[in-house]
């Protein structure tokens, strides 16, 4: 390795590593995990630390050792592309999306100016234009952000700027408290954003939801009036289209009416449920979306773009730029020889930014809108099948009678606890069932599924099952889920 | 030439791979067992269209299928290696094949279709995209504070994508959770925090890392801010130099402090923060009734590559009980070199540090770290304890669920590419890399100082930024004329236009304070040598001599 530390074109012989990696990924089935292979080979942190040789060393290691390291990393990582990974709102990836990610990385592009990213700036514009039209913001603007939490933050920043334009320069000190509203089932990122933006988590009002987890418009009105009565300034409502746990869609039309009445910014957190807007059959869930001022949607969730692929859309063109620009003269020189309106980076709060648009663009080219639609309809269909399947199984109890998104939430009641009086003691036991089954699932590596309580609804730990487009769920996969839970929970307490 | 020999080897090995390994196995082999294990398999009408008894994957499915996708993926990877990795880094090829936005829109079919396009068409689209993209891995791309495509970094990046992890819980990212802690600890050790203790995170870019610094400093100053916000507080003021990165102002706006409350401190003639002025401005803020809470020093400014005097700034911070952040996004890489780490003397006194391995150390985009000497602040400041993700009744040690100290929820495993490079090169290799790029910068500086028509902005650049004016023959000897500066201001944009249209190199320019436009050549690629430096000098002369 005489040329150690060198890169660029002199790396020819060493770049064989790239081909070897591809071979490894094929051999290990990373891109197409077998249903027979484990989802995870769990090791506790201290043990895993011993197995993996993580410490950087003074001398570089040999190529074979490098491949060995890759192998270990693959082996002990969770196979998120596995059909039985049902743990999060993301999972398997689209092969075209992966090809797109790899290309963007091989080119190592940073999408802040047309100068350094001519193709990708146009790709981002094309994707945004297309999605803006679907969302109903034909004259809008948007950006790809590093995750849905950041997209939600973008929504809140624009709303703040719209409510108090001076805040960009002067800050919030001395102003009456600004108040944001989201439902008690809304994502925690709204609170995080309120903290980060200097608004304070106490000034995020959690609006009550109905039994299905949807924001209650009448309660929203009460909360707004109360904030006004306290001398505070309401400015922002974040409605949720597809809540994290129950998959509920807030009634956007009614919320939009209220926002209009009080002059509040309406943001829709459609990170999870937004994918349904691509399906004619299911887009009714997002009825009223076009009345929002801004929307967050993550194609890296249900649609299967590689992480991260998160869009933020807003109705008013130019506002993002006004709100976020800093006009750095070393990067956004105004005396360039081309149309500098294509230097879109200054509307971002990041400086350098990855080309996340390209993954989605390549997937879209490869599948077409029709392909996306079939994929979504299949995921929804599989979810309905799962719900009906467990409805008739003894020991499974649904948290809701109907679900709007692909989420299906349920308790598993082990045989020993069936048919008993359901008092506090009984529920305390049920509360421990999901964590225990989860432990067994992970240790056996046969399935990964999430669980959580919903304390504000008085609900103890229950499982949350979700389907996404990829790998396309089959009915057999659905049966595998409840059968594994039943198998590993049969002897509990 | 070396590039093409590389391609041949690579293609051959891919051929072997095709014959010997997995790709030849059939999809049915793999899934047959499932059909046996779950006899009740009922095909979903939504996607099974071709056969009833076995699983076949519909044309639109996101599931990679050997028959359908292996050839495509292989060809796509071959194409990327050939065109986007090797050809892109060959000196004989252009850095960019320039087209204006309007032309480019016509050259690539960007619109999104209702119906899919064929694999052949997709491969053609990939070719087009590569053709018209800027080759940031090209030796003559010295335009930004990032460049190079490190092969090991790229492997780490691709592997990360293929595994598609999100680093928030040990449960879903066991390997990467541990890897992050290992790398961050080593980086803190290099920064000089005692025994590498403290805290840290990988975040999406240096701007966000600087945002974290402001957020932590603010929380440390008034913990109540998390709940109550800034409304009832006095005006919080932070200080940074006039040459500091614009993200400090951007983040101050974002975080609700207001960009006016970033007090900009004068720089001396070398671009370093003027410490006396800093103290005066702190006094001014106090007299105004505002609350000074933080100084962001810069180790390697964006344009001039200057290093602020950290020890003196640290003294002032300790005197006024202010948080000291060091934005070493750019210059941090010098810490791995025994020869150059003196530039960051005093950084171990900082409360927090931004350090982007994707800059001087050439990890692929994005790879940014935020490092703290304190434990606990980050998570106390940012946690929201979401019950659905950070359950406390998990069966393993949940202190490894590190995601709640972030403002992101899902987050990429940016650590992998850097860790992988580090393994492959060793700390020694990283050091040689840094020493090489600094040596090239020194050589380039020496060369242009000797040449007529080049004038240095700083006589002795500290980092690998070399800032200079190129004065065309027609302007030489007219330095005393009143419109000289105005005419010089127009030179750099003209040369830049020419170099981009020819694609012969990419070097950026900018004005600074009252100085007219000048070039900033900036080096991170250790694959360059002195001959390349000579090439740059000659290119400026060739492109600018007739202006």
C-alpha cells in the first residue's frame, strides 16, 4: 500500500473493494433477504463490542480484513429489508432507489448550487414540481430535508416567519409567547422543533383526539381560544396524516376552516400517510391537503426510498428563501455567468445537502406512477388481510375496530390470562407481555415488530404492526406475524 | 491510464461474481421453504399475477428479484464504477461538461411518467446524469471544501445504503450505535478532551452541528428555555468573527435568537478573530442589558482558512462564563497530523466542537460531527422521550438507544463510511493524507508567489486554502488607478466562466469585506501532486492572459 492516503485516479487497483462489496452483499442476501434467514442476530452491546473490532488503528488493515469487517457488520446489523422487519415505519428498499443513492454517492454531489450540481438541481426541481401538483400546490416550493423531523421544523419556521417576520433578525425575546398546536397523537418532533426554535415545549398544545386518534376540531378551537385568552399568540397548527402509532388521519378540511378563521398556518405532517396520495383508491384519506400551507412527506417510509428521503412542500413560492436565506457571498455569488435562481441552496437551513431527490426520481422513472399505485394498494390490502386474520384468532384483541393507514394495533393475550376479570392487576400483566414477546422475537430473529403504550388514552403496551410497499407483503408474511407472536407468547405468565 | 486498467480488473471480477455466486440461484429456490412452512399461503390479488403456486414478484415491486433486477443492478454498478468513479477522476477528462439550465432540461428527460420506462432507458438516463454532473472526485475540482471520492468511503456509503439503517436505537442499529460511540470517542481523544470523555453525534452537515452548539450553549445558560422558550428572557447574544461561516447567523435565526444577535467580531489582517474587539463587544452587550452566552471560534475559516486564537478566546469565555464552541468543520482534519495540529492549539478547552470528516478528510458527503466535552447536556437538552421508540422496558441496556439526544428522528449511519476509511488507512494513513494536501498547498503558494500576475490575499495561508488575485497583463502596472479594484473584481467571474465552459478545472471565487473578487484554491484530494499544482498555475495564465 505504497500509495496509502492517496485517492482520486490512483486508486484503481484498490477500488476492487467496490466489486468485492457487491459480491458480499449478494452472497449475504442483503438486497434480497430470504424469509428463512434471521431478521437480526442479536447480541447485547457489551458482547457485540467484543465481537466487532471497532477501534480505529494506527496502521491500515489489509483488504481481506476489510472484507471480513464488512461481513461482520452485515451479519450483526438488523436486516431492515427483510420481509419480517415490521419494527418501524421504514424497511425494505427499492432497488432503483438504491441504484440512485449509489450513483449520487459515487458522484459525491452536494446540491447547493447549479454550478456543482447542475443535473441534480434540475432533478430536484422536476420531482418537487411533480409532487407539488399531486399535493395541490401548483405554484408552491419545496426542499428535500434530512428526515421528517426537520421537515416539520421547516413548517414551523415558515409559520413563525409569516407570523413575525422580524423574528429572523430580532429573535423572539420580548415577544408574547407563540403557541403551536398538534394532536396528542402527533409526532414528538413538533415538540423538539418548538424547543429548537426557541418557542418552548410548553407552548405546544396537545389537542385531544377522538377514540381513533384523530384530532378533535372542537377541542382545537377551545385550545386556540384559551391561548388567546392567556395573552399568547397562536401561530401554527400541525395536523397529522397518518399518526405514528394508530395511523390516524386528522380531519384536514375542518382543521383548515379553523386555521383560516384564526389566521393560523396549517402544516400537515404526512410523513407516514402522505404516500397514500399516490393511490386513487386511498388518497381520500388526505382530503383537504391542498388547503394546507405546508406538508411533510417521507418517501423513505411507506414507499421504500433508501433513507433519507424526506420532502417538505409549501404553498407560497419564495417564502422559504426569504425566511432562511443568509446570502453567503462565497457560495451564492450574484455575478455568476448563469441564471443564479437555480442556486437553490440558500433556502435550506443546511449548507451542504445530499441529493435525496435523485433516489425518488429514479424509482419514479422505473415504476411510473402506476407502479407506485399498485404497490401502495398491495400494502394496504395486506394490512387489511392481517387485521381480519387476527380478528378471528383467539388471544388477539384489536386496539381499534377500524384502521385508516397500514397500522394495525393489537394486544396479545396469552392463554393463561384469557377469560379473566380485566382489572388493574390483569392489565399490569398484559403490559409486560409485549416487551417479553419482543425480547423472544429478537433473540430468535424471526420477526421484529414495535410495541408501545399510549398513556394519554390509558392504553397499556400493545403491538403496532405496519406494512409498507417493500418488500411487497404477502398474505403468508401476514400469517407469519401473528403465528410467531402466538408461538412465543403461548407460555406467558 | 491507471484508471482504465482499474476498470478492466473490476469488470472481470464482476464477471466472476456473476458466474460463481448468488446471482445464478433462482428466486424459487429461496422461497420454496416458506411455502412449506406456511401452507395457508394465499396469494394477494394485488401483486401475484404470473404464477399461483410460487411467489413471483410483480413488475412494480420494490423487492429486488434476481431475474428481474440482477442484470440491471450489475450493469448500473458497472456503469457507475466506469463512468462516475474512474473516468470521473481521470485527469484527461473534463471536470464538467457545462450546459445552462435551459439546455440541460432538454438534454435529460426529467419528467416523471405514469408508466415505467425500460431498463435500457434507465441505464441511458444514468449515463446522461453522469455525463452532465460535475465530477467532484476529479483532481481538478478544487471548488468547495469537499472533493474526492475515496474508494473505502464509497464502499462504506454503499453498504450503509444497502443495509438501510436508521441510527436511533440499539434495537434496529446495534452495530452502528456502537460504531458511532467508538469513532466519536476517538475523535474526542484527538481533540484533547480528557480520555475521550464527553458526548457527540453525527449530524446532517456542519450547519446543523453549529445549530446543536447554539442549542446546547443556550440550554446550559438557561435550562428553562427548553420548556418556556425565549419569550420571557433577556436578549441572548453570541459572538463569532466576521469571517465565520454563515451558518452561525442562519442557526441563530432558526433557533429564535435572531441574526442581529450574532455580534460579528473584527478579524485582523490574517483573518483571525480580534480578541480585544471581542471583549469590547461583550462589554457592549452587557451594557445593553443583553445576555452574552456563547462564542463560536473558527478553526479554518471558509474563505481564507484562518484559525482563530483559541487559547485567548477560551480565557475570555471563562472570564465571562460563556460557552466556547469551535467550528472546526473545515480545519478539524489537521488534528490528525502531528505536523499541523498546532493550528488548533487550545481546542481542548472548548465546550463543543464541529468537525466534518467529509471536508479535509474526504469522507463522502455527508459526514459531520458535533463533539462535546460535557456528558448529559445533549440529551437533557434535546430529549422528548417518545414512548413508541424509546421504551424503557426493553430487555437490553437502553442507554445505548442514543437517538433521543438528536433533533432528527430517523438518521443515516454516516459513521460507517468514515470508520471504514479509518480502518483501511489507519490513523497513519489519515495523517499522511493531511500532510500531503498541506504540502501541495505550500508548493502552490510558493509557485504563484514567484509568478508575475499573481497576488496573494494572505501572504502565508494557514490551511489548504490559497487565496489570490490573478491580474491579467492588461491590468498590470495600473494598480494605482482608481478603477483598478473595480476592473479586477470582474476578472475572476470571467475566468471562472471560461474554466467551467471548458471543463478544465473548477476553482471558486468570492469577494471578502471590501476586497474585490479573488480566487480560492482549496485542496483536500491527496491524489494530487506538484505537477497538478503547476497545471493550475498554467491554467490561470492560459484562461486569463487576454482579459
